[in-house]
C-alpha cells in the first residue's frame, strides 16, 4: 500500500518556490546569484503595523479567535472594501484566512465537485490549477497572449463556458504578467457572466494597490453589482503592506459560501494568527502612506526593467499595468546556443542556463502555463535589478 494518497499525484510542487530554493542553495554554496524568482516585497512591514502587533501581544491577544477572524478585523475588511471599491459587505460576509492562498483553497475545495470546471486565463498564478485539481475539478485554461496585453476577451470567456463551468478565476492585476483590467475591460467579462447565471467568479485582487501610470484596476462588483450573489472578492495584506510572513488573506462573499469556507477552515487550520489579525487591522485602517511610497519605487523599477530587457537580443517585454512582475517573451532565443554551450530549446532551458551561467534566478513561463516566456519579480533593489538586467543582456548577446 502506498503511503502517499493518490490525490497528491494530481498536483505539482510550486515551481516558483522550487526555483527560489535552488537559487538560495547556489548562494549558500558561495555563488554570486541574484534572485528574481520570488513574489515577495523586499520592503519591511510598516512600523505602525509592527507596533500594533507588539501591542496586541502585550494586551494578551495571543489566544484562539473565531475561525473566520476577529469581529474587529472582519469589520476593518468591510471598511477597506467600502473605502477602496465602494463595496457594501457585512462582517458575516467576510472570512479571514492564513494568506490569500488559503482563501482560494477554502473557496475552491468547499465548492468544486469532481468534474466541475474552473476557467483560468493564462498566463496564470501557479496555484490556481493545482488547487482546482486537488479538489477534483478540471482547470479550463484560456491562453491570453502578449499581443492581447495578456488579457482575456469576452469572446474567449464565452467560448470557454460549458454547463459544467463552476468558476471563473480572475487575477487582477495578474501574477505573472502584471496585466490588469480597468472597469471598461472588465465590463466585457461581466456582460458575459450575466448571461450565464450558473458561473461564479473568484476575483483575486491581491495586487490591487500596485498599479502604475495612473492605471486603476477595477474589481468585478464595482463594475457589475448584480453579480454579488455569485462573486468572491479576495484580497490580503501580503503584497500591499509587505506582510507576506504574517499570513493574512481575506474575502467577501455571500454568507452561505462564507459559512462553508468557515467549516472547512475550522477542520484544518482554524483561525490565522491572532497577533497577525491585530496587525492587519492597523494595516487596513491606519495610515496608508507607506503603500504609495512602495508603489512609486516599484513603478521606477518596472520602467527600468522593461527598458533594459527590451535591449536584450531575442527578448520582447510588455510594459505591464500592475503587480511587481514582468513576463518577457524569450522565443527569439530558441534554437540558439549560449556562450556556455547550452542549446536553448525551451523557456526552462533558458532560465536554467541563465541561473547557471550568469547567476540570475527567474521562473520559466511553462510554470505559469505559458511557455516561451519567463517571469521576473522586480520586488528587489534597484542595484540588484540593474545588475541582473545587464547580465541578461550580455547572456542574450552572447548566444549564437
Ligand atoms: N494570489 C496571487 C496572484 C499571488 O501571487 C499570491 C502570492 O504569491 C497569492 C494569491 C497568495 O498570497 P498570500 O501570500 O497572502 O497567501
């Protein structure tokens, strides 16, 4: 009898985590490696948020809380949704989880029956298809190429919907492309959803605060409030407040779904950390200036990275609206041989050679279901980014 359950064969380990671990091991072995593979802000958590956590510890807020989160944090999330997007959620329509990832897990595992389909526009974040598969659902991948700005059209959505479609999973702005939908673009999606009342929509807005050149990503319910009874609006503190380690994700959804997610969470992790919840209240309701400071830095880095990558022979890099990633097309390098003698046949060959020959860790596009590309996270210092892009330029220029 096998020890490991069959259900685990349906999923793969996270390739972004694997690449980050490989880069870390090379670094530990004394190699000069610049890590651009991890989706983690390089900023420290804002001072006021840390102070709120320390105060919570001193007050003794170190015990279990309600599984779905403290009443105070659920209320703060309602205020956040109202202030930022004009959405009216009540505290009982909110759940707090251990990161945005657990919100996704809760919602999908609580709702997907074997054979149910979830439409996922690609390039997509690595975890969506795996969580759908773990829940015995079928991911339906819709390819949205660089020429379409990496965005799904209403026609593509219409063509992907079947009687078995349970979810559309939208990520706005998107990891790995940084592409984001504004209200007008989203309306084309919501118009299609209005025609198919059996389809629910999960909108992962975790990069909402990181947008550039005045771009305003919209969220589904801002654009089409009539979808309220079949929408999950997900967000969290990890990216906007540089709080990845605190593990705070949250969502607004109809009460019957929140109750189902609460039930699942109650038999797995229970509440997320009480101290993190106290910190999240301060993050969401305290001064918001730190977001703007970080956003400006990301914008400057994005501009530099896009410009430098477009000077690398064989690379074509789109200028994204948000998040902290670029997803350049590397197909111009396919068929060539690197200075180190490696023939590049795939995006994975490219990222491995890039790491081994010039010490730059990125993630290949196939990990995001879009081969022919690679992802760079620019959530790292300007100096490291400049050096990494210079190495990529030389690496590409050295190919024959
Ligand atoms: N959604 C997307 C698109 C992400 O990129 C990430 C993290 O990389 C998450 C959700 C998960 O965030 P958290 O760290 O809060 O679980």
